[in-house]
C-alpha cells in the first residue's frame, strides 16, 4: 500500500526541479540585471565594492552566453517535466488530492517566475546593449 510520501514523491521532485530552475535563472539576474540596475541608479561605487567582494560576478558577466544557455536548458527541461506531469492522476484521498493540486500550482508558478527572470536578464544582457 502506498503511503502519502510515496504518492507525492513525483510532485515533490517537480517542485525541486522548479526551484533549481529558479536558482539557475536567478544567476542571469545577478550576471546582468543587477550591475545594469546599480549603474542606472548611480550606484557605480557600490557595484565596484560588490565586484571586489564577489569577483565571481565578473566571470558570470564574461560568460553570460553560457549562463543563459544553462538557464534556458534548465527551463526547457523543467518545462518538459511539468508538461508531462500535468495529467498524472492525483490520489483519491481528498486531502492528498488537494496537496497534489497545490504542488502542481506551486511548480508552475515557480517555473513562470523563472521564465520571467530569465527573459528579464536576457533583455538586459543582449537587447539593451544593442540599443543606440
């Protein structure tokens, strides 16, 4: 007989993948949006201090194509998992069915936030510098 944890294991995995995707896409924000926003707000000195404290920001900015490639690959992978799991049956128990539906909504919401973060980062990294 399946336990509550066994029934929700695939759904929890989807939430985990969505969280990892959100983490990967937040790297795009740190790489490109944060520096551009700080300079636009006149906080160039604070950005210089931040780069001194966290020199990995320079590496992320220099390798933004790799950062965005990984973020988009994670988005595609997690989106595929969410798409595949959208029609999986939820447990018959009403409490477990509500938890199942809640986990699905959370996964999709996290994925949507990750897509938004990545698109915003791509705008700052690739589109804005190309504008005159």
